[in-house]
């Protein structure tokens, strides 16, 4: 998930794959034009042959995705371009009028247009929800929005079938809807919004919630890291990344762990100097180990070489030496 960081499901799949368990990926392709035309014919109670030109036009606009296909049909109806003729008891449409209408050329823009028709409080709630992920906890959304009645604000989006709300949580019905909601936030403000969300979550969550949402909190801070100027906060967020990275590494999700260690390392180093030696060394070493585990041996060796000169004690020197030995032995095997 490019909006809110690695999706929890993807992290779980990475862990399963690294454990050696076989994983079979099933690709769900768009429906065929024949099937979508049958959907139109059934919806409009019209002969399939008469619906084919309309189906073809909608397929071009929606990439044949059945969810967006029905959304586009709904948009045509609301615009009065698809209407029920009571006299002949049939649906009528004019392809030329539909083509002339300034509809979006892609599904994200289609959803964006639909979102912009919602009340402003609903749009603002969806923007924050999109920052939290394709699924979001309503209590957490209320915290970051500062609105206790956030569920009421989301009601129009529920009625428009943009999100699903169940058992104290919400879910975007498609990742393109989340993407469209996120794009409502001006690009220049996104880092600021993510940083504000991270700060609110850090001070408002219970210990159990924080443990459950550790990666989410770290992701929010990392997206706003460029705006963190206070050294104390930079170190606190670096420690958060160290914890997140260690948890990901324990789950053998080494690529994800490397992302957190790299983000944390960047927060406590500046121009090659360190403001927090122990934390900087820990992040640098864990980063090097994950580079080694993900096969980037050259970068890992260069980082370990630097760490060997910066190790503050014999224990640190020893762990660096051990990892360098493992790296050299692996390099010899590959020769």
C-alpha cells in the first residue's frame, strides 16, 4: 500500500514466504466484456445486443473492473443520462450525450469526482481515513480528526458505497477509492498531515493499541519525518523505527525491517556524525544485517566497515566482526 505503507497482509505473506511455506498467488482478472454486457442487460432489463455499445463505452472508462463498472452506471443514472421511460417501460440512453459529457477517463478520477460531491466533513474524514490505510479503526479516526461524531461524517460515504462500516471499523471498498480520497489532500500538506497523525497516535493510544499498531504509527512519522526538527523527537521516532524494525526482522520480513532501520538511522545521523551513539550504532548495525540478509552484500560490507571504526566497546566490535565473518564466508561460497 503506497499510501499508508506496507499492508499488514503483505507483511504476513512476506513472513510466510521467508519461512519456506509454499504460497500460491491467484490473479483475479477483470470480467470479460460478454459478462459485463450481461450485467448491463440484466440491470436494464434490455436485450444484450442493444446494450453492447453502452457496455463497450463503460469498459473503456472503468478498465472492465466490475465495481467501478457499476459505479459508472450509477453516475450515468444520477446525471440523467440513463433514465427509465415510463411510457415504454424501458431504460433509455444516448451514447453521443454520454461521450460528450466530461466524465473521468480513469477510475481514480471517477472516484475523485464522486468524493467531491460529498459534504465537506465527509471529505475531510475520508482524507484522514485514507492516511490510516484501506482499513481503519473508527476510534482512532476520531482521535486523529478530533471529531467524536466522525461516524456521522462518514455516513454519506457509506450510503454512496464508497466505504463499509462494521463493528467499530471502516474499510474502503476498493484501493482506488482510498487513492482518490488521499489525493484530496494537497500534495504540499501530506507530510504535515502524516506527522500530525503520528503525534496524536503516539500520545493517545493505550499500550495495547500501540503494540497492535506499531507499524502504522512508525509509518505515519516516517512520512512526515522531513518536518521533524527537534532532536529529542527525532531520537524518539528513531527508537520507534528500531522497535518496528526488530519486530519485522523477528517475523523474517527483512525487506520491511530494512525500511524501518533505514528511516530511523536517517533521523539520528547528520553529515556522518551522530548525536546519540548507542542508538545510531544499533540502527546502523541492524540496517547492515538486513542488507546482508536481503542479499545486498556490497552495501552491507561497506556499512560494517564504517561501524567497526565507530564501535564504542568490545561487545560492539565483536558483533560487527561476527557479521563480517558471516558475510565473507557467504561471499566465498558464491565465488
